[in-house]
């Protein structure tokens, strides 16, 4: 296994396989594959591989700058690196390590810690950095949440821990909702039935943009009592695929199976009557007959007509429509935030219902992000007015 680091621009290289899968590796300045990083990245899924590749390159560049080698690095070196990327950390000449870049936030630091721990545990299996891997491979007592999530959780004795992870900061997050009038006004400014369908499905389905643009025709069961038997009403199956032409990947990797033309598994999401209407409007008026890839949303004009629609194109469409309505920048995630908040209000604060409706993995996440009073809620405002004697 290659151990030495060469001074220069270490970089991430995208690799497209013959079956359409996209993988990532790390190249040294001369173009040679950095074998240690490449082997680690090959052990990961595509979405994780991309994120970890850029975090790993950042760490390797820091090692070169510090005249260190990853094979002899210590736990103190890793802690010093986490401090360098997580704050306005001045280097030896008074300059920050990541010039012209913001420090890593809480979530990015947690991912970076997981990346570095996984990297050194991978190396330890090959006889490199064994002492450091032992220092990173720590355990902690399971929490109540850990026990609830695990099958036979009462038997849990310990959980993996990462000494590089920053202290968890529990805080209420206030996600940005759609501007007033956006759901009603956006469809009136859109020329294409496809774009009106995108707005409708984001509004009523709470889809992530990658989930929506990653849908295939076989994923749609838009009739009652579909053959899959997993939902009596209109629904779709959201399935993680590595080989989508437009590179859209579903975040949640639930198992799925396509057998005899019937899709089963994945994440099942209900579909509203309005979503069904915009789907048939799009399919009967605009969907190109030459499309053979089986994906739902496609380009309608230009040299790439008929090819799967990319997320950048959908984001651009929403941004331009927002400008026409004199709204702030409209983002796909704002539809999901508004949808989850509305479901939570309609369910009298039941986080489990909101979790299932929006495809969240944890009701605790729903409660943390959305389980707080809206400062513009009429009941909240009325309570304040009574308190202020207004």
C-alpha cells in the first residue's frame, strides 16, 4: 500500500463506470492514484464516497502543509486538525488554514470525524496506524434513544463512539418556509405542464428534490389497490439507485425489488389527487415518445430533449419563477419544510404522523426541527397580545 504524500495539489477525481455508476478517488499531483484513500473510498456507497472524498482530500492537504504523514499521525494531530477546520484557526504565519472558506459547521464536523475514523480503521486492517485506530475505536454507554431504535435494545451494553466528534449542540432549528403566496402563485407563471407537476409534487408530497427527479415510471402506483399490496391508495415507491443518468440519488436506502414489472419496497409515499392530475396533464401533453430511460421527469427542449431532468434545471426553474412573482429565492427544500410543518399542525403535533408523511427517518428529528411554535401563528400572537394587555 502506498504510504507517502507528495507536496502539491492533491485532488478528487470522478470515475464513471460502464454501467453508469459514479465513483470517486484521490489523485496525487502527478496523476497517480493515492492507493490508501482509493481503497477506503471503494468500500463506501457512491453518495458517501463523494462527500468523504472531499473531506479526506482536505485532511491530506493539511498533513502536507504540516509536514506530517498519515501513517504516523497521532490522535493529537487529528484533534488539532478538527480544531483547525472548525474555527477561525490562524496558521503559523497568521493565516487561517482554509483561506477564503468558512469553518466547518456542526454537522460537517461530525461527518469529517466519521470520515477520519473510518479511514484509520480501514488502514488498521491493513497493518497501518494500528495504535491510532485503537485510540479512535472507543465505546460509550447506550442512551434511551439508542435502545428504542435497536431491535432487542434492552440487551445493548455499549455503542461506538468517536473522540473526534464535537460536543453535540441540541438546538431548535427554524427552517425557511415558502414565501406567502408561493404555492398558489408559482403554477400561474409556469408554461410547461412538467414544471407545474414539479411544484405540485414538491408542495403536496414533501419530496426531496433528488427523490422527485430520481423517480422512474415503475415507481408510480397511481391507482387504488395496486399490485404491490403495500398501500391501498395512490402512492409512489422512492428507491435508491446508483446508476440514474441524471445522478439523482435517494438519501434513504430502503431495500426495493422490481419483480414481474411490479415495484415493491423502498419508501412508500402517498400521492394527493392534485398530484395525480398534474401527472396526467404532463404525460398526455408533453412527455416525449422517444424517451427510453424510464425516468419520469425529462428535458423538453434543446439538444438534450428527452434526457432525464437534472436537479440544477429544476432549481433554476423555481428560481426564475420566484423572480417573476417578486419573491425571495425559492428553493426546493422550502416546499418540504412547509409540507412537514403543515402536516404537524394538522396532526396536532403528532411527530410520528409527520415522520411517515414526509419520509423522515426519525420522529425526534421532526420534533427538533419543526416541533416548536410558529412565531406568526395566530394563537401565539393572540397569547402575546393578552400578556402585553393589547
